[in-house]
């Protein structure tokens, strides 16, 4: 597989940024300073980044409640995200959305989503726009194993097939929807579900950036070529609780520790690229350091940023009213 | 009798009714939690905010059913089960998720009895948490009770304290009609004395949490507490208020509201739901129509603006009614001067 | 303040947490930790969760004890490097706590004694047992639909030098709702059971209304257990009973319909407020309460008259005081006429069926004088 050095560096940086962003939030949330719900994407970085590395700003994605990773992978500005999570006026949504509703249309990021199963129908629509306007773009719906059971998701698989839409349905399967395991909640398999709609299906190990990058590349090429929708099933592990505050008593002792030890996408990436002589340790270290600074300054800036103004409350309910 | 939280009171209501009646079952996402997990711990959550904790342990998997994330099908299944002999209490988690299953509630459950000429009985309770105040943002903070109140065939309950919650939920479970039971998420740790035994509070009967001569305040759910806080302050300033907690928006205790307005001649309504077509609007219409002559001042509504619920704390605080806003509204109706016609 | 000191504060886990309990420390003082190591278990109303160290360092102080409940943000421990002096740590803790607790001063609580539910030969009875003294204890017996709250103005006053026990009759207040046949005989047997359970050989019975009938029945059946009787508007001394009150009390299910019914109880109608009605409604909403009242009414006032005539019991009673409100609208004060000479009768003017509430001071002092005789 040939991957441009530029892409490798950008992807590593994106994964590291997600990791540091989330781990910092984990610490900051515990201080009580961060309002609302926070769902962390740690452990799943290679999925969002591996998929989005095949996309441009012209392509559209929808995300989930666990949306920080998809945002960063799609190029949303970290400082604006951090400020948003702190509810500041400098946030990407001016403090009106928070962690669960970060969106940046200029990046083709149609929003994290507080409603499970909210994204797939929207991506049918985005794909319809791309197809009708012939702009060459495609749509990617990221959704979880839990969300794969929603009627909206299953209906979207059908609609996208019937309309032959350029959608990639990315099932991010971390084995849990909240505290409930997918072995309990998901009947049949994702593969058979795709087959049921006559949709091609690909799968990959989500801790391996290269696997995701390559498989997603195939899926996206399929959709871009006008062959209709396709499903990409990414196998993942979630490192933290469903949301901050979840003690995860439903998971076996050591499950997360093992994932961190053996399936850390950043470790695996570093090992591969250095062993293959594609990148130097020092280059990666430099990225680590730069990201550390970036996250630190984003937190400092977010804390110091101004609060929204009272007038913001009434703004932007409508375009015109 | 002992001090119990809102959360415990609701849990106890379900527990007592499940012990009393084997047809009562619980279902919802993670109402136990942990099924299919790797530790073997089930009942790991007992609902996202721990309200159903322990029910799985006591009643087992046949009566406490975790569902996949499929609101349309499990809420519909609960209605179907209710129509055929069970008495389900289905938890919708956040009431905002009604978007995913409204057809089953609005077009199916609510209409069975009427459409089928009185033949159906649907003893279904749908529990959900609602309300702003936790920075849960636009999709997890709505106060959608007017939506349900609008639909004939549904009963709608909004408990204002732990005592109220327990008695109203037991009543809901024993009621033969579909009941939407809405719990304000900010109240789960509120505590007060609650009897250990089962008891019921009838629907359609408002509770006066205080009586006064000057102004009638009607408030719902958590707003009842805020209205009483405001009334306490106003009392020290020589303004005495009646505070009405209607308890249920459907049925609505019109008589009590009209009686109190007749006594005080002034009305302030505190409603956390979006202002267009909400309960404040509904009650204003009632009073304007039935008690116009009793009014000494225009009705005042303490309501949020017509916007989604914002995330940032500063904006959320501006959005929500609070004791100071209620106090100001009461003073405004007290200071109203009748202008003589020229 | 020393920059190398990191305060460990009560974390916020999840949306709703405002306080948490330090369930247990997982690191001993003096131990070195890395950022991310588990420091302590924190318990909230929902969950127990491990709290991970936000920084590296030595756990210098466990400020919070295991089991302690603390507000989010309160100091639970102090992390610093090994060469920070103890004095610096102490100063840090003092300053942190001063700043944190400013404005959060706690008010002292002086909660009144709480009733408790006890097992009396298989029955759950709610009992409020207060006071000490040498003499025989007093047992307070309320009437139809009443509870220990009826003695609100009397209980503590009578207990200044004596043990005084109030309890809810079966079917009433916070006691179990099984009233068996609901008869005076039945309630009187429960009184004797209660005395047995509490280890009381002999008691003064201060009893109101239907409770007066219960007390008289107790004298009839177990005379050795009764030291004296103070009867307030007691049942059993005549046939009349206001059935509008009994039926209304059973059927009223809202404040509006209940208040006029409760108004029969008193001379001064202004005493009947929403609060009183609400207390009664709270009791009546309990599963089984209304059925119990129906059973008691059927057993004692079946045809609109009192079933038991207890006047014969008065021929040989221990010392007895009878107090009646002149304007009693439930049981007429004329029932106090023509009692045996040995019995002291006090008719209180401008008083209804609840003399212990309407004329509490006078009733208390008359009972105290009577007992001191
Ligand atoms: C319609 C709807 N139902 C339920 C929820 C509550 N909820 C939020 S996240 C979640 C679990 C989602 O699981 P999954 O799709 O596997 O995503 P993951 O959290 O594992 O990333 C649930 C049930 C919701 N937000 N929206
Ligand atoms: Mg999942």
C-alpha cells in the first residue's frame, strides 16, 4: 500500500490530537468545570482518522454523541472545539451546542448528534445533494453498534440502496451501547444486514490505521464511482465509560487495560511506520510535543474565553423570521 | 416514613407495584444494564441515572427487560403488551427521544380506545426525564409535556417532589389508560419525607402548596419549588400568593385554578416548556374565557423564549424561568393600574 | 503558595453529582503515584467509581476520611513532591479549606424526636415514645381517623417528668392497615399488646373520642393494666354520633371536600387549614387506609349510632377524669351527664371535639393536676 508521507504525518497528528484532547477532557471533567455530557472517543481514533483521510472538505460526514474524534479527523479546529465544550462564545457553535453538537459545515462536518440514529437519514440527504449537484462528493454516516438497531438506520440502508446514493455507512462497533453489550442487543450480523439490503460490506480492525485507511479507501471509491451505498464495519474498543461518570462495572476487569496495552492505534502506527522506515521516531515525538502544546493552549484559551452574550440566546433560531 | 430522594421514591413506586401485581413489567434501554457485558454484572446501571436500580435483581429478566436502542419498536411493543394483558412501565430515558417513536404513542396508543369504540384498555406508563438545568443542550433538555397534553387519549403527569412522584406513579401504574410520566432530571436528588407504604394521588386534582390572597401562581414540576421560593420572598414583602401544582396537565384541574383566580384576581403561570402552545398559553385561555371578570390585572407568563435550549450555562440560566423572574412577574401584576376609559 | 502542591478534590462524575462519599483510599499516605493511578473510590447516589490521580507526586495527606460525604470540589487529599515541607502542606490545606468553606457554613440542626415503627406481636405500630420519670407512663390513644399528630400540643408537655407514649392505632397514621374486626375489643387488645411489648405493667391512659372507648374497654378487660383514665370526649357513653362527619371523612378525597368535614371537629373553624387537610389526605391515600376506616365505622357506628355502651364500666374504674368541649359536634357533651360521682367531669366552653388541640394548655394542666393528685 502506498500512502503519501504527508498523509501519514497528518493522520498521526490527527490521532494524537484526538487522544490528547479526550484524555485532557477526562481530567478536566472531573474538576466539575465542564458542563453537560461528555463521551470520549479514546481508543477509537484510527477509525475516524482512517476514514476521513480518504475524504476532502467537499465530502460530508455525520457523527454521533461520541463526536470529538470525527470532528478532529474531518479537520475541525481544536481550539474552537475546546471552547465549545466549555460553553464559550469562541466555540465553533458559539457555546450553544456543546460537546454533543459540534458541527462545522465548512469542513463537511454535519454535526455530532445527541440522538442515536440521527445521522444515517441525514447522510442519505447529503448524498442526494452530492449526486444531484454532481459535485463529486460523497457522504459518510458514522454510527455505533447500538445505533445500528435504530429504525432510522435500517430504513436508511434501504433508502440509500433504492436511490443508489453515494453513502458509506460506517458502523463503529465498540461492542457496547451504553452499558449493554452488542452480543445481547444486536441480532444477526452487520454483514448479513448489509446483504439483506443487497449492499456490499467490508470490515476491518479499527486499531490498525492502515487497515482502516485501506478498507475505507475501497468503500469510498465504490461510492464515489456511482455504485451506490456500501457498509464498512470497523471493530473497536472503547477505553473510557460510555460517558464521563460511568464506572463500567459491566466490563471484565482488565478488558480496557488489555486494549490499551495490545490495541493502541498510536503505538501500532508508530511501530509500523518506524519499522518500515517510513517515518522517524523523532518526527513522531515532535508531533506529540506540538499536539501537547496545542491542547494545553486550547484549554487555557477556552477557560479565558468570553461567555456568550445575552443576545445570543435569541439569535439564529431562524434564518429569517 | 423516611427521607427519600425523588429517584428513590420513583424506584419504590415501581418496586411496590411489581410486588403487588405480577403483570407489571419494566422495559427500556439499560434499565438493568450490563446484558452482554464481559464482567457478568447485570443491573450495572439501573437506568442512566440509576432510577430503576435493583429492580432487575429483585424481579429478574422476565419482568425487567433491557431493550436494544429501538424506541419505535419497544415503545410500540409496550403498548401492544398493555393492550393484551400486561401493565408495562416503559422508560424512554430522555423525553426528547420521543422523536424516534412518536407514531406509536400518538397514532397508536393514544387512539386505541376511542377508535375502537371503547373496546381497548391500554394500561401503559411511559416514564421519561425532561427539563433543562444540566447543560444537556438542545436534544436532551426539552420540556415536552405540552406535546403529550395536546394528544387526546394520553394522561400526562408531572410530579413536583418525591412525595408526589411516588403517589402519582403508583396511580399511573394502576390507571387503565396510557400515562406519560415526566420526571425533571434536575430533581433526582431532592429529598423529603415519603411514606414507606404504597399510596396513590388521584389525577386531575391540583395541589395547593400554599394559599394567599393576592396572586395565584400556577407552576409545573420543578417550577413548583421555584414558585414557592419566590412566594416565600414575596411574603416577607407583604404579598401573599397561592401556589397551584396541577400535578397532571391531562386531566387538568380547571376548577381549582378558576377558584383560586376568583379569590386572588391575579394570575402568574410558570411553565418551563417552549412558549408557543404550552401550558401557560392553555391556562391563560381558560382563565380569559371563564374568569375574565375576576381579573384585576393581565395574566403574566414566566416562560422561556421561543428557542431551542442553549448549552452554555449563562444562556441556559437566561432561558429558564427562575425565582427572581417569578417574583418580578408577581410584582408586575400587583402593580398593574387600571386605566380609566376616557 | 507552593506551586508543586496539587489539591485532590472531590471529583464530579456525571451530570448530576453535587457531592460524593469517599468510599475508600486506594493509596496510602507517603506513596508515590503517577497521573492516572487510582487514588480513591468515590461513591455517589448512583455509582462507585475510581478517582484517578490528576498528576504525579506523593500522596502527602488524606484530608478526607473514609466514609466522609463531601461536596464536589472539596479537598480530599494533597499531592506534592517529597521535599515540600509539612508546614507548607498544612498551610495549603488551611487556606484551601478556608476559601472553600467560605459561605458554606452549616447550620446546626435540632431535629425533633422521630416516631418509629415497631413490631407489636406481629403488627406494625408507629410509636413516639418520649420523656422519663418515676411514675407510671402515659399512653395516648387517639380517635377515629386520628394519629399521633392529634397530640402535637400535649405530648411534650405531659412528658416533662414522665414517659409518654403516643401511637397510631391499627389502620391509622403510619401503623399497619389491618384492623381485624375494627371493634373496640380489638383495639383494646392491641393496647394491651403494646404495653406488653414495651414492658409496661401499668399505664395512665389519656384517650380521645373512639380512643376513649378503647380505654374504657381496656379497663373492662384488663383492669390491672390501667392506673387511671383521662378521657377527652370519649366514645361509649351515649348513642349519638355525627354520621355526616364519619361518612364525609371516609369519602372526601380532596382538600376542598375534606375541609368542611374537618370543620365539625372544632369550635373555632379557623383552625382547620389546608395543612391539616393535607395531612389527613396523605394518610387516606395509603393503600388500605380507607378500607380500614370503613371497617372501623361498620364495627362501631353501624346503624348511625354507637355500638358499644360502656357506661357500666364506669361503675368500677380507676381514678377517672372526663373532659368535654361544650360545643362538640361529633359526640355531644351531653354524654358527660349523669356519670358516677367519683368521676371528675370538666366541660370546656367554646370548645369542640378536639379539646386537646383547641384548649391544649388547659387540658394539659388539668391532666397534670389529675395525675398529681
Ligand atoms: C434516540 C436515542 N435513544 C437513546 C439515546 C441514549 N444513548 C446515547 S448514546 C447511546 C448508546 C449508543 O451506542 P452506540 O451506537 O453503540 O455508540 P457508542 O456509544 O458505543 O459510541 C444511547 C442509548 C439517544 N441519545 N438517542
Ligand atoms: Mg457502541
